[in-house]
C-alpha cells in the first residue's frame, strides 16, 4: 500500500455526544482510562472532535485492540488505515485494502464525509472507487455483498476501514464519580458492580466477612472476582469488614437476623460515603429472588439511610443475570464455594418485615455503634485508586 501502512484504532464515543458542555471532560476521562488500560503497550493517541485515534506499534496492536473491548464509554471502534483526504489517494489505498482481503466476495462501499469542504462528496468516492475496483477485478455490489469497506473523510485525513466492532457502551468509568458496592462474591453483586461501572462509577467494594482473620477473605475468591472486574477498570478499593460484632449483637433477633444483617451492611456503607466522596450505594439485590428480597424487606433495610441506594438488578430475572455474568467473565468464579456471612444467618428470614420493628431492634442491639466499630476495623486493599 502506498500510503501509511500502519494500522490504527479509531474509537467512537456514542452517548458522549449528548453531554453538551461536559463532553470534553468525558473525553479526557476516557483518554485517561485508555492510558491506564494500555499500560505496557507502545502507542500514540490523538484526541479529535468526534473520535480518538490510537496508533499502536505493530507489536502492540493486537493487545491494544483486545483491551479496547474492555473500555466503558466507547460505542464502537474500528481497525483503519489512514490516507490523505484526496480522492486519488482514497481510491488507490482503498483498492489496496480490498485487494488484501481474504474473502473474494463482493464489497459494499460506504463513504461518509464528516468534513464537507472538500471538493468531492461521498457519492464521488463510491463511484470512483467502484470503477477502479472493477478494473482490478474486485467485485463491488451495493446489495449483494459479503463484505464492506467504510471510508470516512475528515478535514486533514481520510480513514479506510473494513473491521468495525461494537464497544461496551456506557460512560467512561469515573465520569459519574464513585460508588460503594456491597460485594458478596455471589453471582449477582459482581454483575451489579459491572453495571455500575458501565454508567461511569468508579468502584469502592465493601465485603463483609465472617472469618476471625481478614486474610482468609483477602486471599479468597472475592479478590479473584474483583481481579476479573478490574479488567474493565484498574482503579478500585476494597474494604474487608468483619461481622463478628454483628453476630454477637444479633443473637436474639430471630427471624429478623438477615434483615438486620443487610441493614448493618447498609449502615457500614453509609459510614464510608463521606470518606469516599460518594453518595451512592450499590447492591446486587433483585426483587423477590429470595425470601429476604421482598418489597417490605428492602424498605425496612434501607429506611433512614442517607444515600442513593441503587439496585441495578432489581428487575432482572436470575437467568438474565447469569447470562450477563457469563458474558462479563465472573460466573465461573462466582459459583465456587465460599463461606459467605449470609449463608450462616437465620434460615427462615421474615418475609414481611415491619419497618418499625426493625428500628426498635436496631436500637436494642446498638446497631449504629456495632457498624461504626466494624468499619473502624476494616482491612483496606487499594487497587491503585487515588
Ligand atoms: P449475590 O449473588 O450478590 O451474593 P444473593 O442472591 O446471594 O446475591 P443475598 O445474599 O441476599 O443475595 O445478597 C444480596 C446483596 O446483599 C448482594 O448482592 C450484595 O450486594 C449484598 N451482600 C450480601 N452479602 C454480602 C457480603 N458478605 N458483603 C457485602 N455485601 C453483601
Ligand atoms: Mg449471596
């Protein structure tokens, strides 16, 4: 190929278009996230008005492309070649790209001019390229085709691409601030965490463990699951909070034990909000999935908690959650055995808890000071969060 043979990755933002004045901030966060994600790779990066252009070296290209698929805030990305924004160069280099394709089937040609001041328009590109291709015995057909070529023309460059991929969508992680995620290590909470990250929230995980020694939790599947989720965003923090104080104080709570445990978790999370400059708590609860997740229990647990409590899975079926967990990559780790604190509490929890009774029990068991003491003895693991 005559022009620049170097393959590049073009990243498009989709929803960021809607963001008006803040758009630039979002793109800057995305560029920062690309920087963390591409650690160890060699590349150059350019910010354009409507896209980001990444130029990895040949040896970094495949890995850069793979990692791009793990970035939130990207609607689509493509492998492209760059050429001059002139009709002759576009036609010459597009023909070379088409000639190189493994597939011998017909091409559909798609052209788009983002910059309208050039002397040629998209129809000129399609027509001239079709003529030149046919002379080189490359078949072209707008209707019966087995592959496509995309040409987009900007002010200072034109891009030729044959491979487009869908991005993860959502918003760049960090652009919506931070959230506290109640993280159990089951199937649901990792999916809830992923969805929170998808909407731009940087994760601060809180895991409540039932071990005498925090290192049993720190070396468990909890850390491995968060490791899998960190493929989507490297920066996070984990609080490992012991539950023995709660268990002692809850001895007489009977069928309210599980509701009180959830309330204890929310209270502990609430205590961390200020420190983490957040106002949002995320859980993996889903309405009616288990006896403890009824409308009245969710209300009893969250009453008077001063936070936005987000339950991304509240309307998901279990089968939908499992499907997503498999897609994200957390499912296999989630189903491994673990001594979760919920599994050692009351077997038959109250289904229609009385919110007033919950407030009365929590006073009796001094839940506020139990939660405060538990938070004080948390072990913190930082995954490069600042
Ligand atoms: P999951 O699959 O997320 O464990 P689950 O179906 O087992 O959920 P529960 O055990 O009732 O349901 O937990 C509901 C939610 O409560 C979890 O999604 C999580 O947000 C929170 N939670 C449960 N256990 C813990 C824990 N040990 N530490 C922190 N949060 C927890
Ligand atoms: Mg669970």
